[in-house]
C-alpha cells in the first residue's frame, strides 16, 4: 500500500461529520426529491431561512449502494470484490436482485420470504440464543458483517418474529442528506401536444395536456455526511474490520460525489468542495488511495476468518 489512510486521526472521535458544497452543472435551477401527498419538502430553518430537502437520508443510502454495484456484471465494482452479500436468482437461475440493491437489504422478502429458506435458517440458527432477553448487538453485527457487509453501514432491521421476536436491528453507521438554503421557487410548465386531435379524451392519453413544473434556485446546496465511528467500534469486530468499514464509508462518499450526483433529469449537480467539520481539518482520502487500500483490507479480513470462504450466498426465489 503506497497511499496510506490516517485512521489514527479519528481514533478519539465518536463521529466524522463532513459537508460537501454542490452546485448545478448547468444553469441555476434544480429539482428536489418529492414525497407522496407532500411534494417537495420545504421548511423553515431555525434562523427563519427557507430550506428545502433535496435528497433524503433513505434515498442517499440507496444511491451510495447503487454507485458501488456493476449491474452489467452483476457484481461489486472491482475495488469491492470479495465483500459478502446475498444474491437472489429466479427459478431459471438468472439474477433477480441482491441484498445490496434491495431497499431492506438482508431483510428483503426475496431473501427471507421465498421457499428457499437457506439464509433465513442460517440467521435463525446463528441468532437462536436471542429469542429471549437482551439482544447481543455484537453477535448480531458479526453475523451481518460476514453475510451482508454493506448493511453494517446502511442499517438493517430483521423484522421477523422467528428472529429474536423481530427485535434485531442495526442502525445506520453512515448517513447522509442534501439540503438547500435560502431557496426560491422557479415556477414553469409545459404542454403535452397532440398534433392529431388536440381536443381528444385526455383520460385516455389523447389531447393537449398542460402541466405545471416547480423547480428551485438556491445560493447554497449542501450534502451532509455522518460516519458514526463510535458505533463501528462498538460492534467489537476488531481493528481490520473497523478499518474496512470506515474505508468503505469513505469510498461510498467519494464515489457518490464523483459519479452519483445526477439525481434526476432536472437535478444534475457537481462538487465544489468538501470539508470535515468534526474533527475539523480531517481530509477525506482520495479515491485512488481508497481503491488501492480496499482490496487488501478485504483480503486481510477474509484471511482472519471474518468472512465465509464463499462470500456470496445465493437464494432462489420461489413464491
């Protein structure tokens, strides 16, 4: 490893907090995420400034997972190969989904609710002694780490009564969201034109259909990232697993900021700068350093027996 990562600088800190200043790639307008029955999430900040939630914590988690997966090859991108996960195939053995892309990760119904109970039975056997009494979070972390490492950062809730009464939960160790400050509304609209029959039945897709469009402008768009270092240490997995999880969190942030900022057609952003607010002055490792270090960290953890010999568990989904 020619490019080292300074883990010592974080040793006595419970959190690593970072802020990334963003701007639209073109023009000044952008479109935030929308919520059912709510639309865009506008709100007043504590100082009275008009604020806007551009991207939610749950959406950011999904995006930081998606950016690490190669859909064409149905595998991790090269620096992350060897990380454990659960793949789901259909009845013909073709890829269907996996625990990295599933919204509930290891708790996906395609993993736990089908006729193939191999992963479900493994979890039930390994966590059987938690049926009553306090949940042993360290043991739960060790099982999740070796089965679906990605879920250690983004959280998982095994909400099945057969698994410790549905009490097995690991909160997010890596969380993020994007906010815009001092927002202004950019209201516009358009018309879906029907050149054949402008007065046609619009309920069936015919006719001219006018529509409104709401976008925003803001002088400040900021992505916030929080790595819970205390939680990662609290898993009690050991030095190399801790370094792997922290490095994986760094890499997800870097890759998202470099390749994942086209959030929607009308929300294409780019990075201006990123800095750590706690501890102040910490510098996020460069992508090249992380891509050089991660394969060796994965190998170290594998050699020490934290992962199974075959890191990929496969479940065939049948209803």
